[in-house]
C-alpha cells in the first residue's frame, strides 16, 4: 500500500474521483408574471445583485402568462441585458394557474434547487442567502419565508387586510396543523425533486395552492425550515387578491381539512 507520506498527497475520497470536483449547487428562480412590466426590471436587478454579491450560481426563469401590459416585451429586453444564460423567458399564451406555471418553469430549470417568489417586489431577494444558509444548516427539503415568526412582518397593508391575513393563518393553523407558521406565503426554496413530487400531489389552484404544498409536505414527511421575512405590499400595479380569491381560499381550506 502506498502511504500518504510516500506520495506527499492526501488520499482522495471515494466520492470524488480524480480530476472531478463536487458539483456546485444551482438555484433556479421561478417568476410567474401577469401585468408586471413596471416591477419586473426592479425585481430582476435585485435578484442579479444579490446572487452576484453572494456568489451563488443561479438562473431566473420568467413565466409570463400573456400579460396585455407588455410584460413579455420587458422580459425580452432583460434577457438581452443580462444574458440568456441568466434570464430565461418561457412565456405562455394565457393565464393557466400558478401550479402549472411552476411545472412549466421547472421543465426549463437546470438548478437542483428551486426558489419561488412573487415578481411584484413583495418579496425582497436579500432574504435568499438566508434561505440558502438555513437549508444547508438542517438539510431541509423546504425553506419557507414567514411573516409570523421572529422579526418577520407585513408592511403597506391597511388594518382590514392585516386582520384578514392573520385570521386566515390562525384558522389554517387550527384546522390543518401544518407544522409551519406561515401557510399562505409564497416565498420558498425547495429541493427540485421535492417540489416536483409535491406538485404531483397537489390539486388546488390559485392562492390555496401554496397552502396545500405545505400540508402535503407534512403528509410526505418532508422537513421544513423557516426564515423570518418582511413582506411589503406591491409598489406598482393592482393586487390580484379579490372577493373571488377569498371565497376560493375558504373552499380550499375546507377541502384540505376534509381530505388531509
């Protein structure tokens, strides 16, 4: 046997063959958009800035659902500015739902981790390095941003909307016992294979979809870490939360309670 002292070089790990370095993690950000032409340049700039400063490998996949306000044109310009290796525009002809937008985006994602977030500047990319650190600490399957834990919070909402949000979260905690403090949030990091499996299991659409993802994760024994975040109401454009969405949320909540 040739000793380390005789060769002057340490023995290699069985998992790292000679001449091959361990693969670098890559983070694919999925940005579903609809009428976000004013917000999109800002959120993309912030994403590029934070990823570049932190040194993580990344790509940003924009899934525009036929926005009539010119969001797709803006995305095409961003692709030219930052390069098609970092910005990937993968549009669809019309609105087909959030879950199918993620499925569509994942088909084009080359990262082993997927980050989902809103494109309206409600979610600040400065929290992404914290998500990544949290995931590494516990090897979590999912890391979810929470408005209701630690120094997390909501800014820019009136009292009525805050009460509705808190009330909805309180009811879901009692009925579903999800094991996460913010069930309706949509700022999360997933292992890619975990997100694929969860989407296969989920049947909800709209705002209930995010809620069901965490409930199904509990059923499948996936681990969930949490990072406190600041949620800021959109700067430009109109909120897509209306009366129909609230009714759909309540129906979806009752369905999940009855089936999980």
